[in-house]
C-alpha cells in the first residue's frame, strides 16, 4: 500500500495525547476539545517541554472548566492568612495528575507567579502544598491558571489508603529477607549436612528466624483477609493462600526443630509469600491511581455556598442553608435549594439537575430551582424558599452504602475456586500422608509437606492480578478509568448498555451545522462577529467564537460590545451597527435571502449589518464524534442499547433515529426517579448505565455497573464504577471486549494451574519431590504463568480482540 493510501486509511494522531482523531471531530486535528485547548495553552505559553516529559503516554485532556466556582477556597485562604508568621500555607487536593509532566507543568506555572514561597506536589496521592507571602500572592488566580490546563483543585480530603504504604513496605522487607534465606538454602543443596555441625545449625536457625519474620510481615494481609471472610461465612480467595503459608511454615518448623533444616522448605515459602505480595500490590496499584486521579467526593458536605450574615458574606456548607437565608451565587456557583431571585435579572442553567444544557433568563422575583448554576457573568442574590433538608438534591446527593444495588453473583465463581482449592489441597496432602505412612512418619511428613508446597495457587496469587493490572493499564491509556475493584468481573455480564442523552451521547454544547460557511464571510463580518461572540458566555456565542478563532480571526481589544439580555450582542463600529443574536431581534424582516443571495434558515444566532442579514449560524447539539459508530458496533456485538433521557421525547426519538437505536428503546421526558424506575425495569443483573448529571444519580444505584464522562462536576464521579476522559466512546466498547478476553485468560490460567498441580501431585505421591525440586518447580511455574498472561494480553492480541470480540459463550459459565 502506498504512503498516501495509508494516510487515508489510518486515523491521524492527536498532537496532545497521541490518540486517534475520531472522524467528524470538531477540532479536526485533535481527538477532543480538551486536548485542543490544553495544547494551545502549552504552545502559547512556551511550555512544550511537557510533551518531551510525557513521551507520548498522556491520556486525553479533560476540557478546561468554564466559570468554575471557587467558593470552597475562600474560608481556607482566610484561615491560612489568619495564622501568625510571614508565610501562609495551604494543602489542596488535585484532580488530573497522571505523570511527571503534570508535576513539571504545575511547578513551571507556579514559578512564573510572583509572591509564591513554595509549591510541592505529591502525584502519588494527588495532593499539593502551597506556600505564599502574606498579601503578595493571588491564590485564586494561580489555581484558575492551572485549572486552565484541565486540572481541578479542591479542599484537602484525600488520605492515603492503608494498603498504599503498607504493601510496599511489607514487600520490601520480604524481598530483602527472602534473598538471604535463598542464599542459606543454596548451602543445603550443594552439600551442607547435619554432620557439618555448628555451621549447619546456624544456617538452619537463621533460615527459621528470617522465615518467621517473612511469614508474620508478608503473610499478615492474607491472614487478616482470610479470617474476615471466615467470620462472614464467605470463603475468601485469600483463604488457600493463607492456609498454604501456615501449613508449609508449620511443617518446615517441625523439620528444622528436628535438626533437618535441609528438608525444610524455607526458600520456597519465602518466594511464595513474596510473589503473593507482588500480586496483591499489582491488584491495587492501578485502582488507587485511578481513584486519586479525581477529587475526593464528600457528597453534600463537600458543597459550599455564600450566605449573607449581618452585612458579611460567609461560606457555609449547603447542609446549613435554612429557609429565608439570602445567598450570593458567583458565576459558576450551585444553588442548593429552591429560591427566589432578588436581583433584577439572572441567567441560569439546570443541566446538572435536568441533563439539558439550555441557559435561560430569569427576572426579579422569578423562581430558581435547586440544582441550578449561575451561568451569567455577575453574582446574583437569591432568597432560599426551603431548608436544605427539604431540597430535592438531598436524595440525589446521598452516598449509597458500599455495594448497594450491586449484585454479588460475580463473586460466586471465586468463592467456589477458593473453597474447592482448600478442600482439595488438604485432601491430597492427607492422602499422601496415609499412602506413605507404612514407610515411616518422617517419609510421610516429607511427602505431605511436599504436596502442600507444590500445590500453591500461583495463578490466583500473581498471574491473575497481573492480568487485571495489564487490562486496567491499557484501558487507562485509552481514557477509561476503573474505580471499582470488581468492575472487570461484572463487565462480561453486561447485555444492556443504557445511555443518558445530553452530556453523555452529546457533548452538552452546540456546534455549527456548516463550519466551512464561515470561510466565505467577508473579513469585516468575521471580525465583527468574533468581537461580539468572544465577549459573551452564552453557549451559542462560545460556539461561534471558537469556530472563528480556528480561522485566525483578529480580536479588537478596543471594541465596545453591549449585551442585551435575552436578545443578543450589539457592536457599533465606524457608524455601522452590528448585531449577533436572536432572529426576531436582529432584522425587521428576515426574509428568505441574505446579502450573498442564499436562502436563510435561522435556527441559531443571526449576524446583521444595519438591520440587513449578513449570515446565520445554524446550530445543532454536538454529538460525540464516534457516537453513531460505537452504538452500532455495540448492537452488532449483541448489546441491547437504550437511550434514557430527561429531554423532550421528540428530541430523544430524533437522536435515536440518527444513532440507529430502535424507537422503542428511546425513553424521554423522565425525571430522576423515572430514570431509576426505567433502569430497574430494564435491568436483569446485566445493565451498564452511562450518565453525566446528578439526575442520573438514582439510576446509577439500580444498574449492574455505572460510569460517567463528567469529571468536572461534583458527586457523580464518586458514585461511578468508572469514568471516561476525552470526547470519544470507543474506550467503553474496548472495556467490554477486554473484560471478556480477561475472563477467558483467567480461566485458562486456572486450567493450566490445575494441570500443573495434577502432575506435581503425582510426582509427590510417588516420592520423587525433594526440597530442591520444589524450590525450582514453584518459581518456574509462577514465571510460566506470568509469561502466559503477558503473551495472552499482548498488544497484537488485544488489537485482534478489539476487531473480533470474544464470543460470550466461550467465556461465560
């Protein structure tokens, strides 16, 4: 194939994250608007060294937040500046750190800010510590500058999970001690015997003491987990591991105290414990990174609002809002209760509560619903009409109990594996004891111990966690971040994929129907439209401004633009009156023709010059660029696809037709509780729900698994089993496919492990197993299972699995 032909068939790579650019992407050169915005900032500010540090391993960038409220910051800064001393200090949580390049970027931005005294980032935990000179540093300005690159800041709530520091320390101790025990064991294998006297005794005692420390330090996580499972009456996967450690240690202790350290299995025991700890660390590493990527969710307790108190503004938690309180909402602030507007006018959006992005204007005395955001450019005053305890947000913000609404059927397979493994190992060991008892107690004990050693669950302890880690790391690079420990066990059961509409299948913003038409406008008209649109926060204006900016349209700082609320924007330049806004506001008679003679269909803003239509900018709801392709692919793979939305039924059915979803599976006009009922009716323990707004909160609790693409708003990411980064949906389908591949690989690992153990048992029962052979067989088996896992989930095979999904009947019992 020629190079030109290859360029036509292969997708272009995003200059920021290196991912493929979906066909139809509004950015054209970038995979998403977030990558385009962040790339532009890095280039404009001379920070392109970021790309040298990422080495092409960056995830898609979240779109930088617009007008995000920092009301939570004010009381923290006030407390920090109230402390004595010349320097102030503040600890913050950070969302979005994924590599060393992020740390470098934040450090560089801080270095450019005057008045700073210190900035330290902990990328492992997602926290930062800021120090500044009192009165000489703009904390809010610095945080907004960093957030412009797609990061988010919040109050310090993240805490290191006990296992995050505990496991690496335990693992380091066990590795160091195990290496010494293995050196002592070599002496036994090369000829050190009890006849060598004191040296033999010393090496035996050292092996025993060091192995005791390894069992206590390294075995504790497995002992604790196994005991907790037994107390609940549920055999945990750690039970066979814990039992194997104890039995091998006990029998090796008997041999050592009997003066036969050469017949003990201390080296094998140490290697086994260390490998099991490696597996446990792999199992937790990626999940903890994904959880720390986000800000910590604290439900309603994490939301603040400004309240007037005796001519002062005080930031309080929304849970303390009472009826009659006067609240001040800055741009981007959330209204936690139903309220009455006290100011002359306001623009609000209810997308978080209703799922629809349309901003609307409210006059003085108008009612504002709980969940509305201030979408204007100025702060507004409102009067609370109810206490927060009566707000409809209370039910939507509540944190469901851990595991609520999540079926436990996916755990039964592993419970059965653990139970049968323990029973089988004990039975086989007892059988060896009985068979060899006629040859003497020492020989019977040797065979029984050998059986306990060689029947180790290596596939469970290290190869399986490695398989999960490889899949999770792969999905993370694709923009699919897993938060729930057992999500990859639930995904193979998914048969129904349920999508919210606005903000999930769409991007929650309008787009121009014909972007190319802008190039035909005269330069004067483009510049006038850009000067007006770029000074407005209305979604339609932002859409027009971004499209004109991509054409390199010049911005005039001296332009004086007047915004007429509810109508549009007006600019007078050199005696010419330009207007950009509603069709009925601009010209006296729109007519069927424009200056260029083409027919007009004003479904969006209209640009006029002295009352004459110059251009119309028809808008439509921006779909995710790969939405139709991915939904059709899901249906082709046997998934039942549904649309569940609070939008008008007519619009939901229109979108369903455009995406190839059956009309009967497109439900519109649903309130949050209606969505939950619909999911409960559709779900048969096999549904996946993807939504972005708090109106999806109740539905999340009814589905088998749930996720969100909205990580810039509170609450929903904390309730999700996974979250998506970027504008595409391809990573969702890849997760479903790879989960099937993972289940197949894991079950093959168990099959290989069973086959190995059958051979090992036969060797033990005929009396051929020795400590040296066991010391070679156990790590060799572990290495073989690890290599098989890596080969099974290697890049070429993953690509093949993406192109040809694993048949479900092949992997489902």
